[in-house]
C-alpha cells in the first residue's frame, strides 16, 4: 500500500521531457509544505517526492473538500496579480473539483471524516528538452522562455505543484507531494506560455488525485 501511495496524488507518466529538467530539488521548495525533510523519491518516479502518514486509516474518510489553489512565488509570497498565473490556478482548481466530484464525495465544509485538499502552483518556466542546467524563470517573471545555447530547438513549459492532504478538523497531515512535469511544447517562443500549454499537466494531476484517493478509500490502511 505504501508503495502505491508514495506516488501520492500525482502519480503520472505525463508528457515527454528530460528527467534532469523535471527533477525536484531542494532549491525549488516554496515553503507551502511545512516539513520537506519527510519527503522521499517515489518508486514509480524518482524525480517526484512524496510522503504518506503510515498510521492513517483512509476508510475513516468519506468526503473531501478542495481549497482554492494558490500561487506561490520563489520567495514564498503568494502572488495573484499576474493574469496567466491566475488562469493556471483557476484551471487547476476547476479540473480538480470536476474530476473529484465525478468519483468522490466533494463537500464544502470541514467535518469529521473529511480530507482537506490543498494545492499550490509553485513554478512555471520554460526550458529546452536537452538542457542540463536549464535557465530557471521565477514564477513572478514574464514567461518568455530560456535563451537558447545549443542543441535541440524544442522548448517546453514546466509546471510544478505542491499538494498536502490534511484532516479537515484537526489539521493532521495525512500526506503530501511535490511534482514537476513537462507540458506542451511552445509553438511561438516570442509569445511565451499560454494556458493551453499547461492544461494537459493539470488534467493529469487531477486524474491522478482521483485514482489514488479511490484506491485509498477502497483498500483502507
């Protein structure tokens, strides 16, 4: 069971991209999660980090509430004044609620037996698939892409999320994860990232959330 859940919420073999580009490293931590020391590489994706409280009996939970998805800049300050970032957060929240409500009991209020799902978008940047030391573009910066050095001309958007599951009543940490994934290629590098470039990533994360939570509910502890 723990091997399954260490993939927590974001298990996916999403779109193609260089593993070194998609590796989650300490300098990418946003501060959204309270304790990063408990995170371990997941078995199915060593570039993704996850944690599950081994003492949780998931069959005690019958509902889930989804908080507003937030955007967090690299300096841990929430940022809501960039149109694209707001679009990404809103799209993520919408698809999460749609997919979860189609399969699980989504509720509005905290009650015993309710999981609180909190998610943040913590990085959006572009890089070339073959870059080893990619140029990191802070989430609050303009999305104009990385300057080309050599090699492949294929450039993709990368999106990172941090997710935590809490007991909605007492705030106990049930599980958490960090994932960085490649979205679609940038067709017009001068125009930068548009919402359509990241929609496949958001859909995959939301579907993975459904799959894992349903498995947890069925199999229990």
